[in-house]
C-alpha cells in the first residue's frame, strides 16, 4: 500500500478553481506558525512560486516581512531557506514597501553571538543589496566582518562585499583600500585572496577607483604568477575594462601577450575566452595591429599539425565574433589580406569545425561586400567551399550543427546575391537526394536541408521547380515522417507560385498521408493551408476531426475544415459556378467556422485571433457580395423620373443615376469599416510574426484598393491611403505566398476604373457611374473571388512563437465581490493601477515591450439624453515604463462634479453634482521599442457609486 501524505500547500489541480492570493498567503502563514520545522520549511520554499503567480507589491511586501520575522526568531536551518527565497526572488525585491522594517528585522541577527547566524545575515543582506545599496550601517558591518577570525563569517562578508560593490558606488570607493590591503597583506591566506580579487571588477564607478583597481591587478599578475591567480586576476581586469571601456585597448594587448608568450595551455585558453568577451564589445575598440597578431597566432596554430586544436578553434571563435563588425570586414576585404589567406587555408582543414568557422568568416566578408556594393574577391572559392562542406558534413551524423551553419551561410549569400540561388539549389538538392534514410540522424540532416531549400525557394518564383522530380522520388524513398512533412511543404511552396496540381503530385501527397500518423498529417494540412492549397487541407482536416478525443480539438479541426472548405468554394472556377454562388457558399462556411472556433476556445488556450481573422474574412466576402449586387443594380434599377431634380436639389450630380449611387456608397462605407477592422486586428497581434502581420496588411490593402475604386465611381470623401503608382509594385515580404498577394494587389489596381481627374479629356463613357466603370468593379470582385487569389492563412493563426501578456490590478476593490465602491459626493477617488508583464519561453523574439500605456475611461450614469452621456465620457492616459516586468501608476478622479468632467480634479468645487453609479474602465496598451502602440492589453472594469447629497434649501 502506498502511503500518501496530505499536503496543505498543494497547488490547485486541473479543473479546480484557481486559489486567490490572500487564501494562498493565509495557508503559507499557517505553515510558518506551525510548531513542526518540516512544515515551516515547506511553507518557506513555496514563497518564490507565490511571487511568480501573484507578483504584486502588497502581497510581496507582506510575505517578505513575514519571512524576515522567521529569519529574526528562527533557527539557522530556517534562515538558510529564507536566504534561498531572497536569492530566488531578486526581481521582486523592488516591490518591498517597508524596506526599513524589512532590513531592521534581518539586521537584528547581526547582534547575535553565533558566527553562523551572522554569516547567514551577511549573505541575506548581500542578496538584497540592490534595494539597500547605500545603507552605511550594513557597510560598516561588512567591513568589521572582514577582520573577523571566524572563516565562515569572513567568507560571508566577502560575498556581501561583492554584491554591494556591484550596486553601490559609495561602498566600492569605501572598500577599495580595504580590499587592496587585504589582498596585499601577508596574513591573508591565498585561498581568501582568490575570493577577494573578483571584487575588483566592480570598482568601476569613477576613474580614480578604477585606476587603483587596475594597478592592483597588474601588480598581482607580477607578484602571483601561479595558474589560478593569473586566471582570476585576468578575469577581474577584463571585466573592469569592459565596464570602463577606456582600458579595453590595453587589456587586449595584455591578453595577447599572455596568449603569445605564456607557455601554459590553460592560460592561453583563458586568454582567448576573455578576448572573445572583449570582441563582443566591438572591433572598433581593439588597438591597431591586435587583429593581425591574433591572425598570425592562428596561422601558426593551423600550420602546426601537432598543435592544440582547442586553441585553434577558440582563436577562430574570436575572429568570427570580430567579423560581425563592418570594421573588420572593411579592413580585410582585399584579395590577399591576411584574414582571407587564413580562411582560404583553414576552410580545407580536415577538422570540420575549423573549416566551418573559417568559411563563416570568409562568407561574412563576401556578404558585407555585396551589401555595400563593393567588389567581391574569390567569391567562387567561397561558393565551391560551401558546396563541398555541405556535402561532406552529411556523411557524419555528429556534425549536424556545423551543417546548419553552412546552410545558413548559403541562404545569406542567396539573399544578398540572387545569382547564387541556382547553384546552391542544385548542391543542396543533390545532397538531399543522396542522404541515407537509415538512421534518425539522417532524418535531422534531411530536415535541415529541406529548411534551407525552403528559405532559398521563398526568395522568388520557380527557384525550386527543377527539383520537382527529385522531391517526388525522395517522397517515395524516405521512411521518416518528419522528412516527408518537410518535402510536402516544399511541394506546396513550388505549386503556390501560380501552378496547378497534376495527378502525379496529388498521388504523391495521398500516398504520404496514408503512411504517417495523425500529428504529421495535421502538419501537412497546416502547411497546405498556409500556402493556399485549401482543397488538400479540407480533405485532411475532415479525416482528422474524428480522430481526436478532446471536444475542443474536434471543434478546432472542424473550424479549420470549414475555413478551408470556404476558400475551396472560391477556388472553384467551373462554368456553372457563378461569382455570387461562390461567395454565398464561402460566407455560409465561414459563419460556421467562426462558431466552431468559439466552441474550441478555452481559458487556457484562447483562439481570439483565429475567431477575429475568420470573422473579418467573412465580412469582407459579404461586402463583395453587396458590392456585386450594387453594381448590377445599375441595370436592374434604372434611375426614376425625378432623379435629376433630386440631384439638383441635393447638389450631388451623381444622384441622377438613382439607386445605384446610394448602394455603391453603402458598399464604400462597408469596405472602409472592414479595412479599419483589419487595422485593429493588426494592432492586437503584438506577438505575431512579421509574416502574419504582412498577411493582415495585405488583406487591408485589398480592402482599401477596392474602396478606392468604388470611391472613384460613386464619389464621396477620398480613401486615406498611400498606394504605389501603376509602375511600382506592392511589397509584403519575400515569401512566395506574400508575393502572390502582392501580385493580386497589383492586378486589382490595374483593373481599377479611371477617375474623373485622371484624364481631363476623358469621354463620357469613363465619367460618372457608367457601365464601363461599374464593369471594372465587377472585374475586381471576380478576381478576388477566383482561383487567382489563394488566401494564405498566416502562421499566427496556428502557432504563437512569442507570448506576452499583461495582468492588471486596480485599487481600491469593493469589500464584497460584485458590489460597487462607494464614494461621497464631492470627494475624489484615488485610483491605483498595477500590472505585471508575463512572457513565454522566447520573450521579445519579434518585438519587445518598451512601455505600457494606461487609459482610464469614466462613463457617468446613463441619462435619457444619450448625447449628453456621450459627451460626459472622459479619458485619461498615462505611459509608464515597466521595471523588471512590473509597472504602476495612479490617477485622481473627481466623480459627480458640476462641470461634468469626471476625470478632472475639482478641488475647489463644493456644489452638489450628479450622483449615481459610474463605470471606470482601465485598459492597458503595449508600446514597443519603435514607439508603435499595440492595443492588446486587458481591460478592468470598476463600478463606483457616488452618493447624492440632498439639495440645500434656504431656511426661512
């Protein structure tokens, strides 16, 4: 029988309601007050997770004060766990409100006679040094502890000194002479000196202190030539030079001297590691001639067959980092330069790692020359060497990383010079066909090769078309499902360039889908959807929707089936299928797809983007149907007899055409609304990849182009957009699917009717609402509802690579949930908004959060006069910069004032105002590093009740 101990601090299980912060804190407080030390420890170690779940100042301040009490009265064993909590909660320390009280409770243990308790106190104070950096009382305690005779307390003081020196300029200056005396002193043990030397790297707050620390490091290098001392001292002086920057040239020279003159291999390796760190600071900081010395050293290592291969690889690592700078590329781009000579020799090394690093440096120089329009020397050697390495690295399974590096270089060369595409496509394609299909590693190699081919194929049309027979043959040969998925993706990419499916390609896709599992079948269907092959995707999603056990997944797959089925209706250009019939069929399918996506949404997996994207596509198709009927009303509803008189009365010449004018103008408004909704969808997709954003922007451009055409025919205010001229082309990215959308935009623009102002000598056939101009609109709608426009569903529809969320908390909160907050008449409400940013595994992958814009909207009580209500809705806005993913701001609201401006302070207003229940809405918008505002934050609504004062009556 398995004994299960009930845990009072267990997290809520799946399906149970989430525990609120106060309840969780109360349970942990019970554990802290327990008489059993095990339960106390268990409660302490759960605090970091509580901070991550509810990272708000009130809870964190209360929790850390409780932990400080435990530290003050508890045992050393409990103090160790409190120390661990402080070390793990570093980014939440700024949210402590009562810092003085927190420090007082911790610091009180310094008066103990127990050296271990003092050591734990020093380490705890050091772990919170960021918020108490200038506390002189703590500074003196650390200094006194350095003179203590107890080794445990001294080591703790050294740790605290290192933490405080990194934060406090005053402490660094105060301790510099003391640390110097201890390091120079003969009484200090060597092991303690090794712990004291790293403190010198933080003495960079002013020039004099940094110079003193640097001189001490130079003195130590001469006085203590032992291996460990040299490595620790070089690390400290290098970090000090990186912080001050003015000592970087001298430090590079020093490290090169140790690299060239010191015979010890460990010192050489450490010097190269430190040079690598300084290379990241930039090649422009290196002294003249330093790179040449490093190249000479690397050349001698390359020529020495019995030399240390590790040193050669590390030297090439340093040069590789330096080659990222234009300074290095510009100084070594000439044929015969030492760096090019070194790379030309090293790229044929028998060691694949050395060869790959050499060709990386050489290829970067070539890419720099292409980008700057400079002559490129020995480019044929670079290309041929890359081809050879790609073929050779596939022969060994352990060089998969080096193979990916070479493939990335090939893609980069093709991007800067499209003339290399055919060469690398042939080389990579032949390597892919010849790869073995026996091991799992060969599957990884084939996937990497397919990814490279896909990246090159996205640079233009028909680049991968010569590989079509080879890919079909490889599909039949490979047994690996992952490789089959990637090959099918390449097939989708080829045919997305404007070709139709032939029986052989369809048969290949069918045979693949019958031999793989459901997950890979879903991946193939997703790839087909992203490239616009919706008929294939519909068939696969139809099979998959009955193969899942979850109801949400079933509705998700059903929604995808309906979406692709709707797009398949538009792609059907058969003779008996009219444009109106296709559009109506697609609209019906899209309406059902929106309902399925809503049914598939869960609190943990929101499908808001999928729902909005499908809804907007459905609205656009409805607008196309309405526009088509409006155009045809020119024939079905001719102008009535008094149309000319009404046009003269309304001073609108276009009214003489009758009903068609009003119908077209209604369609114009719908198109503009659809374009605005696409813009809102764009602003809500902060985490979307650039390709998905380009997709939304292209669909918005289609709406605006069509609205611009309708406006030319029926008049009205001009559409505010900047379209390229007829000679220019739209650009939404370099991928194949986006190039097809750009071509569609260009074709729509070519079919647009000529405006009255385009040609002053235009005939009557091209002015007003004529059959010719309306026929142009019908041609545009027909194009948008034909097989010439294959809608590529964006990646963000299926997959989120970056996750960013904002959690808001608004104070005050009502005492009873659901009731409004009460405010007396004439008083002001202090509103505090706090929030936390939460990121996924890959934060700031596409864009990062620079600031948060908080908007407060206050709506007064509803009145009979709706105009008055709308005028009284007031907004306040404040932009705050988050600190360690936390932000807060405050607003002062004056509710029920006589001037009917509830968001403005009215301190001197004493008259009776309007009472009732107000609705205060706080919303957060994200501002990225470029200053763009993304309206994707949450909204929090607070109900506030203002008590009306009885009207004052004059006493008689």
